């Protein structure tokens, strides 16, 4: 549970930084969404890998 919570807060921090430092245009929002999805998928893979060990 702890790793899941930390992962969620980390991704939201990254999204906040993206929104803070870059102008929110439609194309960039889409890119941020793709970035968010890739980060979430990576974290899911990392967590599933940790469970197996």
C-alpha cells in the first residue's frame, strides 16, 4: 500500500510541475497525458516486479 501511495503522489507531483512550467496548450496537454500514462505503466511494472521478488 505504501509504495502505491508514494507512486501516485510522485506522478501527481510530476503533472503539477508540467502544468506549472509549460503553457497549457491542447497538444501539450495531450503529451502530458501520454507521459503520465507511460509513467503509471512503468510504476505498475516496477511494482509487479517487486511483488515477484
